[in-house]
């Protein structure tokens, strides 16, 4: 029991102190957000320690919905982000005014989003007072326990943009964002707009700088200004430096075809140790990819705009050696062409130059263009991803009224049902005739048509057709047309555009309507398209414009020598409602930037396991709302920021015979809101119950709160359906979200409890003042209300914030063990520990104080230093010969010389009564050798990709060997 408690305590400590970034252990195997349909597709790149418990990790993460048409590709490529320790703060301007120049006082609406060591969140500002006595307050929009500070500066009259941010996390680390981008705007909007703030340094609780970020500035200038008038600038990370080494990042240039703010990108990452020795290198193959889209925000409603953009796609992730030779490669393939997955084969003619949004953004096929289709790993294993578009439940499409609406020529509103069909092409030449009948339609008695007008040649006016403006002078040639006998003409008297667009005609289908050529005449052709519709019954689902995609199938193909295996693992995801088969369980939920699709029901089937798992989620609409007590027609949405991403309500596991084997039920106790602390929160959602008819944002009121308690009930079922229940309750501190208690009740009635105390409960002002309020100082375990174990950790050193002692107690509060950490160096390396029985152990570090090179059991640090005539100070060990030699270890020869010096140190006659173990390393790669107190040695060997390939004993006999298979693609 005591062992389990200590493991639990150690786990909590590591979770509290270590970087929460998971890019190093990220896997492409497990979806991280079932309710959003987005799987975890991520790859680690480089990892650089900053302290003993804080790492800088960079990786690549893919989200098929992060990119929207008309947006930039980001720092890497479309839908790929640099994940991990690429800390930024970005602002989303929510209206035509940026906060700083908004004439209204009070609650500003710009939203700031941050990523911070595994945590993401958002906040906004409240302004109080007027210039120069204005003050500002941060309002958190997502639950977090970070402290956000800021500095503003005056730029122009009464404008105070943010100059910098400082965010302190619950472990006491301070993140400084002191570089920002710049956009030059009009006077009315403010001439100093800053939307992105870049990390520049990180300090620990003792204000020691542990990470330095160097960002490269790219500046654009106004055209024809000879590089004298700045139009804007951006930054990209160029180098990250710690005491352990560095990460350098090279940039690519997209060229003049890219907008300045999307022109530069990250493409090479090189990791080096503290001596600037090469460790690893990754390069990214990034290629341009152009696309066009219908501009939903065009100011010309009668003339919809086609906008063309250049984006980037990531095609390969290459691992290189020091000479840039290829070691391994991951290849990424995308769906580049549309396919008619949705509807009949002739729905949504992809080859047509159609502007109207019903045929572009609303076409589900278009949402799949550019989505990741497969990944080929270095082992040649292949992962196929099958994405499909997001769907929502719609109104009943099988009522008589809806079916009649679909068939009405005046309606074109449902791209799941209605589409265009090419009827005929008509060649024309006005020298033959100017009248062309419209025939061959399927719908009657009236039908809706679109006309594409293509002109080859326009004839000049002839004297008999048009009187000259003056002798010998005729009007400019002109070629247009009218549709005669049309029942409805949405365009006007004539049309001289070659593009098919949102204008249409409703005509009799009996052949009485015709096209009449007007103007001076010419030749060319007409393409005639008729509105068609599929036959009922219809599925009661709808696809939203630009709504994104969800994963529906992942296939894992193993490479078996010369071909892929015939029995791949397949994971299927089904998002239909459990109570209405065939109907999507998707729900539109309002969010800061755009509505999100949350699925309430997901069924996951894995081919290698048999059976399936069902997930039930709740959305904000499953919880009650309240009217605001003082604001007319305003609504309070309690705990909205906890609920808007979907809350897991229940999970059920079934076997292949559809018999339930296990279920988990979740219950969340959420605190009541404080009316005085409510803040306005503006969300975007066109398909929510509260959606504004004009598409305007919806203003709700809410409060940032943590969960007070989370309860789970686990049921295991036997073949007869009998169940055994285990209940777990976790309680949290509402002030800082610290885990305070865990209570587990098993089926036999046994009750196990664990309680936690932190700096606040222990009144440790030292840690509280350093914002270290999430480090557990006491963990107590009870069983059936009898205390069975306790662990205490203290921070009594006056000159640092490292643990001074860890005590472990057993039953009746008996002290089982105690470890005192009596001395540290400035980097947080413990130099001396003393056990409960008074036995001291000394630790000596090398390689710039980053790695343990000698452990001396039985000797105090003072005794070791005295043996070499050195003082008993925390930095004295750096004068040892073995420390100096470790810093010279850069190759096999210097390593062997260092190992000889370590043996000399280990065999020092002053240490004959002590147990000494020594180590050598390739920094940031792994241990190279270990020598035990008896003199036995082990040697470790790595390949060019820094993978362990062999372990040998003192006589160089192979103890262990690893082999890897890579295929260069």
C-alpha cells in the first residue's frame, strides 16, 4: 500500500512540475476529441530540456478544420501547426473596430487566445474610465489557473495598445511575450494594430532565465516608398536556447505570389547540445497549392466574387543526419480532386466555373479537397484517413410542404437535394438568326434555368442595323441577350457575362421561351442548365457551408516485406443518433470565432478488438439557462466555457454479440454563478436555436468556473447481465482547480480515500508568492477511514524553490523513510541527499551541469570536495577534473579520455569506503557508458537517428541488440 501511495505521489509531483506538452508522446493512433470528430495526427520533432522538470518540445499537429477558405496557411502549412512549446498569444478582432479605438467604454469584444506549455485558453479585456485615467482588467474566457499580466503603451492620442504580456503558470514559471506583429490600418481603425505576441523568454520561480527565444523580424513596406514607410511586420521563431542546448529554425519564402503575412514559414529544425554539437535535424517539404473560393463576404451581392489564394501543403517530414543525408521520411498525401461521394453522380458539376455559393461552399465534395488522405511512416506502414463532411440534423425534409418547396422552380436552398443538370449547348451566329428556342427540359410545367454565355466574336454594327452617331461613326460593338417569355427573370433585360452565377430564369418548359440575341451581333454558344432534385424520401441531415470535416475511418496497413498485409486494423466512427438511426447527432455550438460542431453520440468500432464502444456527450443545450436578473432579454448560460466543447456523459463497451460488458457514467457538480462576476460573451452561430436571422453574433452572459466535483460510476457486467459497481469521486478547489480529494468505493464496500494539500492549505507563503500553488505538499491515504499512509514534501530552503525533504509515513503515522535534499546548485541539481538512517549520497554533474556523471553513496558533498581541496559550496564541484573533462567530451576519443578520468576519480583512495557509480553520455541522445562500484561497465551504441542499437558488457560482448527497418520513400 505504501509503495502505491508513493508512486501516486511521485506521479502527482511530475504532473505538477514537468512540462504538460505531449507532442513528444503524441500518437497517430488515438483520436483526442471524439465529440469533434478530429483525430490526433501529430509527429514529434525536437525536444530540449530547460530544467530537470521543464522541456521545450516542438512537433507537428494536424487539424483538418483549422484552415478555412480565405485564411492564411499559418507558420507551417495548411491545417498543420507547430505544436508544443511554440507559445503565442493571438488576437481575434470581433468587429470593425479594434479594442483600443472603440469609442464605447466598458466591455471590449476582441478575444485573445494563448497556448502555454500544454494549456490553451482565451481571455478579453474590460476597460474602465477614459483617457488618461483609463484602467484595464483581464477577463478569462476559459477555465485556467494562470496569472495574466500586461503592459500598455500610448501610441497616438488616447490609444493604448498592449505592449507585452507576462503569464505565470501554477508551477511558478513566467512566460514573457515581448515581441509583437504590426499592421498599419486607417486612422479610424487605429494606426498600430497588434494581433500576435511572441514568446521571448521563460523564467523560473527564482527569476532565473531558463529559456531564451530569438525571433526573426520580417518587415513589409508601402509600395513605391523605397523601403522607407513601414506597412507591417511579423516574427517567426529562429532560435531557442537553454543551458542544455539549442534549437535553430530555418525559414522558407513563398515568394511574391503569397501575401506578406503568409509569405514566410518554418521548414528546418536543428537540435544541438550545449557545446553546439549536432544532435538531430528535421526538414519539411512544403509545396505551394493554389485554390479559389466563393467570397461569402463579397460587397457585390449581385456579382459574387471568385477569390484566388495561394496556400501551402506539407508533403514530407525528413529526418537528416549532420551532412543532410536522409535517414528516414514520413510522406503525407492529400485528397487533391473532388469526387462525387455525396448524391447522384451528376450532382454538383465540378468542372463548371460556378460562382454561386450553393454550388461551391455548400458542395460537400468541395470540403474534402486538400484534406489529409494517408500517411506513410518510415517503416513503410501506411495509415489511411477517410474524412467526411460534418452533418447536422435538419428539419423534417419528408413533409409535403418541404418536398413541394424542393420542387418549386423559385427555390434553390438545399444542396443535399437540389442540383444543376446540363441540358444542352446551343451554338449561335447572329448572321444566321438571333432567335434560339429553349427546349429539352425535364421539369414541367415551369422550370428554373441558368445560362452560361460564351462569346467567340462580336460583330461591329452595320448601317442597316443602327443609325450612326455621326456620319461614319457607330457605337462600340456589343453582344448580349434577352430571355423572352420568361415567367421570372432575376437578372434584368440582358446578360453579357460569361460566368454562370446566382441569377436565374423561370421559364415554361413547353418550348415557348427563347433567347434573343441583342446588340451588334456575334457568334459563340450558350450552355443551358436546369435545376433538378433527387427523389424522396430524404435523410433529415444538412451540411453547413464551410463546416469542416470529421474522421469516419482509419485503416492501419502494416508493411510485410514486399506488400501491405491483407488484414489491416480498421477503426470506424459512426456519428448517427443512437435513438434515430441514420440521423446525425451533430449539434451546432456557438464559439468565439465560429460555430463548432459537437457530436452527442459516437460509436467506435476497432476491427482487432471485436465489439464497439459508444460515447454519449452533452452540449450547452442540455443544461438549463437563466434570465439575467437586471438586463432585459439577456440570458445567463452557466459554465458555458466548460460545456461548449462537449462534456462526456456516458461510455459503454459492447462485445461482438452486442452485449454490454462495461459502462462508465459521469456526473459533474458545477458551482453556481455569482451575478456580480458575470461577463458578456459574444459567440458566432448561424445554426443554433438562438441564431440571429441576420447572422449577427449572439450575446450571452456567463462566468468562468471550475468543476467542483467529478463522479464516475463504473459497471462491469457478466454474461447474465449482472453488474458490479465501482464509484470514484474527485473533488477540486474552485479557486485554482487543484485536485483536493479522491474517493473510491468498490463493489464489496471498501472505501479508499486520498486527500491533497497544497501551498494554500499549508499556508506556505513562500510558494504562494511564487505562484507555485499546484505543487502537492501533503498526500494522505485512508482505507475504510483508517489512515494507511502519508507523504509530505517540504520546501524549506531559503535560497531556492526545490524540495528540501520528502517523508513517507505508514500506519499509525510511523515514519517509514525520509530523504533530505540538503544541497542544490543553481540549475536545480541536487548535490547531496541524506536518508532516514543518516546515510549521505553525493551527486556530481557534468556536461555543463546538465547530466549526472558520478554518484557517491556514503559520502557527504563536503567530504568529496575536501578530498580535492575544494570549498563546501554549491558551485565548487565545477572545479573537479571530471567536470572539466566532461565538457571536452565531443567524440569517441575524448569520451574514452573522460572515462579514464572517471575511473581515477572512482578509485581515489579517499573514497575506498564509498560506493561510486560513474556515467558518460552523448548529450540529448542518451547514456554512452556506466561503470558500477565494482568496476563492471556497460557500453551503449546509437545509430545516426539516435536510436539505441546495442548494449555491450565490459568485454564488449553484446548484451542487447535492437534492429530497425526503415524504407526511404
